[in-house]
């Protein structure tokens, strides 16, 4: 493909009507940004396309040796450069043949007839042709830039029909992630890449597409399935888009299997830790800003209380003397402010039934997501 973003317009004029081709060449080159080259044979035309960075081909009815459709086929064998074909007096079948061969734009009639003269009387049509070429090239540049961005994104991309769920386009990352070739992927529906289990159903997938079309965007977690049947977790971001004049939904799909695996491991680890701490015979506590943020059953039992009654209360409430309360406040402050890392000390407490005992605790400074705290354990509890 010869289109170069940020350049002018290099036009290859092909045909055997040298007078008309030179007229078009001269007119185009009077306009800012245009450069034109004339080719009078199919081999010369193909060489220019392959080597000279052509932005658009404008082809008359042929070169005498071959017709315009054959020139188009020869060019298409190595390039998808935009191609404007003047077909002469042809039938609808001939016009369809040119379109199927890959013509960007098809014009019935001859190039000479379109220009309507080679002097000033043809100036208006020259302008029409120049604008036609410019618009075609700019559309192709926009499409090419879009495709480059589309392919460079690390996430899988889908363009989908929100009404039917049909997959209209995908990038290479989608193919890698799901195990399909691009040709295979373009024959799929969103239901084909969704796990066949509740709630990841075709009905729910279509509902998400249609909601994104109405509301503009939508983000959610989903389970996709590969061509060989392996399911995996993805994060899907849907966004409404207008592509080629049609309402579509762009789906950005990110593989979050590893994240889900880490979340499961963390959850299992937290559950295991909680089970160990909850069932431990040793009393465990966490104090934040002087208030019990957590205690296990063993610690609450040592205070003669229920767990729910202790959490949320100030630690000093359980010191039986003012001297112990003051020492406790100071010890908590030192650790929360980082003056010391850990302290072991004792304080007297009195349970609800009047039992008086001395508790020995050992606590250390820890960092929680919302700030510093003190975590510790009951070392021993003696009566008296």
C-alpha cells in the first residue's frame, strides 16, 4: 500500500489516451500537494505502484493491450492502493466485475468524456476529479491509521453488531487470545466466544451490547471461551461507535485470568489466616487510634467479654487503674507514631463478674491500608 500519512497526493495516471492523461497531470500538479505520473502500459503501472509510493491510481479504459479491469487485477496482486477505474460504455455486470476485483471507485464512461475537453472548458471536471482523488486518499489514510492503531493495542478488540451480536472485525490479539484465524473470527457471534454457562449466555451478551449502544459505554467481568473450549476470565469494556456510517459496539477485552488467580489465592490465604487466628488458643488483637479494631475469641474471653462487645471500644476501658490506663495510652502512642516498634507490658483488668486479673500483652506497630495500628497477642493472664 502506497499511502503515506502527512504527505501530499501522488497519483498514477494509466491509459493510452496520452493527450487526456497529460492534461490531467498538468492540472493536478497546479494544485497544492499533487504529483502525477503517467504510465502507458500495465507493467509500467505495476512497477510505479510497487516502487514509487503511489497514493491513488486513476485508470482509463485500458492501455490497448489490456482493459482497465485487468490492470486493476494486476495491481491488486501486490497492492491495495486506492484505484479509480473509468470503464467506458459498460454494462452493470462489467461494473460489478470491477468492484469485485477491488476497485475503490468505478466511473461509467471514458476519462476523456469525464474531463469533457483538454483545455479550460474541462477545468470544472478536473476539479471534480482532483477532489475525488483527495477524498479517496484521505479516507484510505484514515482507515489505514485506524487499522494500525487497532492492531497495535495489546488487548483483544472486537467490532460487533449490537442488534445481532455478529462479530464484524477483530484484531490480531483477539485471534491469539481465542485461538482463531481472522477469517474464522469474522464468521462468529458473541455467543461463540462466551462461556456456555450462566450468567455468560448469548441473551446476556446481547443485552450488554444493546445497553452499551443506548448508554454509550459499559464495563464488566465476563467468561470467554477459546476455540478449543478453554474458558478464561476477561474484563470487557464496551463503547458505542459509528463505523462506516453504521451503529456498532467496540469491545475491548482484557485477559484477567492471572488477576483472578491472584485474587483467589489472596482470598484463600485470608480465609486460612482468619481460621487460624479465630481458632487460636492465644489471644490476638489489633488496636487502631486507641480503639480495638479486631480481637479473637481467646482475647475477648481473657477480658471476660464477647468479641462484638470489645470491638469498637477504647483499649484503656479495660485497664483497672489510672496508672495502667496512662501507661497503655503512652505505649500505644509510641508504637503508632513509630517511636518504638514493639512493647511488652502488663495491665490489671476486672471482668464483668468482678474477677480481677493481670494481663501481659506484646504488641508491635503494623501498617494497614488506612494507616498505622498496633497488633499483638496475649502473652499470659494471671489472677490477682
